[in-house]
């Protein structure tokens, strides 16, 4: 039978990227309050904070500082309106921020709706808040500073009861997980914290402290009745119950077909690329394909942990086993299996596992050989909060921000729980992680597996899971080869969807001779996802279901062309990415245009509302000054609209639209890179360049020579040189 004709993707779309000017701002800003309004509202509030500071005992207030919340009017949510100079001139330290919803005293048009805004944590002494009050009431204060006061909705002490996130069903009621506003260099604050814990009859656990910029995490053993008193410590941001590790989905279905007798391939991957899988062990049952690593003091795995590790690793190495399979495929790359289980049945079990994962990722990076791929199919049971990130999330986001590793993570199997308890589990909410949920079937008609955790995530990272892959169900389990079990076994869960998704990336990477950055592989997969707005919703399946055959990422039908751009953008240097639509397409016809942007971003863990420090402001144009609403219509919107619609600060942008051929005149994307630090704007000259990936799909139904037309008009564009699977596993052609 003749091979089906198809197009291979265009791999050098970056040749169509050039510089472009950026339009001026969108006009004057509406001001809800006058300085007189601000004085009337804020003066008594500042006095109350000053009194609160004076009344707080020194043991709760290191440096004699207390924490207060400065809540902005929703009209000033954007980073450019952050009143940083006003706060710092008063001697206050900006600690972090989180999103809140408020009904401000005054809204445009007399509306009374509840709107999202920023609550900024600041630390200062009674004198600092007195100084701020003095500047507020001083008629000679500069107009610019007066305007900053008018952006503030309220100022309020951060009360201890607001910090408590304690579960009534906690397995370890005598232990809590604490997040502090402190850096590793804040020795006096950390000493004061330890002293208070000991004074209250508790102790910081032997694990000690863990740090990300702006935050410190600690486990504390303390009597439950003392937790509210501990919460009075001014630098505590949140107190949570200790998390347990997630459990497996308990599959009720079984395999209804008999599979052929299979064995591990003797031939090994020709690629030198390695993937790290963090799980329960493999007992070195995949010789030549996977090696197990574990610390010398780690106890042997329990049978269930070993089975989980074997099945997760097998899913990545060999994929799900088709019924007609007579021989397992040669894997696309080798695996370093880091056994992070068992962990003790102690309050810090989930945090110990995180330490092992971070240590392995960091060691590989420091050695100069970072893992190109990684998978995490385990994590903590942690109730999702929109206003704060978990230690699992913030530490992995920090570790993966350099973009050198594509890390998939299972979002959790809690989708059958009620309400908020069904939402994604850490680290599935991380912005630098490829978060994977489970589809219940490989068939044409499919949906989210009922157990698969749902979104949305927080903003940024609102679309979570990023995508779903086949994870099995009672009706259609995932068949995987387990060498210790002696054959194919049935499994189901997001734990197995995650490595199956990563296998697609590894396959595309091998077949393309590692032509693409890890983040580009993620963009390619998302761009190829299957999604129907009539059958699916973003909170359930993210951007859609991932095809399990890597060839579906690299090839398209004859009337579809996929173009990959790998670019680098710099603040203050907007770019124009031309979309290669050929002229001469049938007049009156329509094309389907799909686009996916992906990038990695450094994070501000202390600023949950402005979590990412970098963002792409992208607009699509049908022609000069003719906007195409692919990522949200209109050049200028409110910050809240930008967050929810065009998702300017999200690390993934993806959409598709239908557009008339006659409306197109040299279409292009307008790309602007914006940066912020601690929620504030950053000078362009102080920011570093940021790599990004753009994948564009052009579909012209019935135009089977579309690729030829594009390359004739844009001869600089070249298709990818793709290796066959046989070439991949044999080391490839020279």
C-alpha cells in the first residue's frame, strides 16, 4: 500500500521575524478618587495600622515591624500603577502580593460589581506608617505621589486569622507547614521565628528551612491550640496543614483482550538524550533502557510503589500497548529513574519527596548536563488556593525557569470530589511545568476521565491542565508492559497520562534530531491537540487531547501547514512575526489559523497575583492596522480583561480562528516582551532576553498544494529533516 501523502512541518519560521515599533499608550487614566477622597478614607486606616503596630509585642514583630495589606483600586491592577515609590519613601518594605476580590467605594459608571485587584503585603514600624500618613495629609506632597495615594482602596493590618488554612481532617494535627515572608539572608527574622516556636512549646522540624526568593518554608511541630498564637508572628504569610502524598486511582476495569507475549527490546535508543522519571523504583527491570538511582539511606520500595514506578517508566519507554503489538518498540531515549519512594509515614513525607526531586534536577543542571525531559507522577494532596502557591509549585517553577527541561506533571486523581476539592493538585499549577490530565479513551469520542483533576489554575496559568493524554478508565484501561508482572497489565490515572505525553515530546525530539528547544516541543504538542468547544471545556481538558503518535506532531494533511518559529525577544524591541499566507488562494474562501506561544518565565513566588516576571503581549493582524482577535480583540484593555482574555502573563497562549482569505494582506503577529519585578515595571536595559516558541498552523481546506505555494512565495522557509523511527533507534543517518 502506498504511503499516505502528507506535509512535514516548516522548521525555520524565525526567518520571518523582524523588528517593529510599538504604539503609544492608550490615553489618560481614569481616576476614581481625588486626593481629598484618599485622605478621608486612608487617614483613619493608617492610624489604625499605626496603633496595631504599637500594640504588637516585640516577640511577634522582629525589627518592630508588622505586616499590613495595601489593597489597590481595581482600575490600578496593572504593574505600571504599582505605588512602589510611595510605599518605599515611607520606609515600608514590599513583601509580596496576592489577588483579592473587592467592591470598591467608587466604580466607573456607578457599577457595584466585585472586581479582582491586588493586595500588597508591606512591612513597617509604627513610625513608618505614621510617615506615610504624614505624606498623605501634606498639601505640599508632589502631585505624582498624591495620585499614587488615590490608587489605594484600603490599608489594613494582616490579621492572624487570615493566615490559617488548617484542615479539620489533617492526618497530623500537631504539625503545620508555614510560609514566611523572609529570605535566606534574613537571619534575625528566622531566629525570631524559631524562638517564638520554641516559646510556644514547639520546634522547627529536623528538615529545617527551604527557600525561594522572597519566601521561606518550614515544617513546625506544635500543639494545635498554639497555632493561632503562632500566626501572630508578623512575617508569617500562611499556615497550612501538612500535605499527604496523593494516592493512586483505584482501577475497577480489567483488560478484556489477551496480549501477545512481549519482551524488552535488546536494541537501545540511538540518542544520547536522557529523561528523568521520579517515582517508586524499577528494580533495574529495564536493562539497557533505564537505570535506577536512590540515596543509600532509602528503604526498599513497597510492592505498590515499585509497581507504580515500573508502570510509569514503561509508559514512557514503550507507550501504551496496542492489542496487535508483537514486539515492543525501541524507546526514543534512555531513562534515569530516581527512586524517591518510599517516604516515611511522617508529617513531612510529601516535602521529603520534593527535596529529592529538586536535588536531582539541580545536580544535573549544575553538572552541565540538565535533563532534557522529566516526569513527576506524584505530589501532595493540597487544597488549591487562588491567592497563594504551594512549596511544591514555587520550588519546581524556580528550578525549571531556565527552560532547559520539559517536565510533565500529573495534575491529580481527585476529579470526583466536590467543588474546589476537585481542582488540580501541586505541582500541576506550576507555570514552568507541562501539566497533564487524563482522557478516558483513545477513541474518536472522548472526554476527561472522571477522576482527572480539573482547572482552572490561577492567573497566570489560568488554563490548567495544559492538556490531557490517554490515562485510562474502567471501560478502557491503559495497557502497559510490566516486566516483573510478566506481561501487559491494566492501569489508569493521571500518573500514566503524564509519561505518555512526555513520550510524544521525546519521540518528536528524536525524529527531529533535537532541532527544537524543550519549550518548542511543548508548543508543538499543544498546537496539535484535539479539542471541540461543543464537547469539551478548558477547565476539564485544557488545550485538548494530545495525539500519542509523535508523527502527528511533525506531519500534517496536505491542506495543512505547520510552521515553527524559535525566537528570542528583548524588552523595548517589539517584533513582527510574519504569517506565511500565500497569495492566490481561492477568492471567497476561508482558512483556519491556529497559533501557540510558549515560553519559560522566572517567578516571584511571593507575588501570587503577578507570579511570572515576564510576559508576551501578542496581537495578530490581518493586515496593516487590521486587528484579528486571535488572543483577544483590541489593543488596550483593562488589566483584568488582559489576564482573563489574552492572558498576557501566562506562559502559554493558544487559539484558533477562521478568517476570510480576502481579508488577509500580509498578516503578522506583533510581539512585545514585558518584564516586572516584585510586581513593578522593570527598566528594559535591566532585563534579560527571553527565548520563546511560536507554532502556527495554516489550514486551507481542499488546497492540497498548500506547502508548495508557501515555499514558492517564501523560499527562505525550509521543511524539517525527519528521521524515521528505524533511523532514530539505530542512531540515525549521518
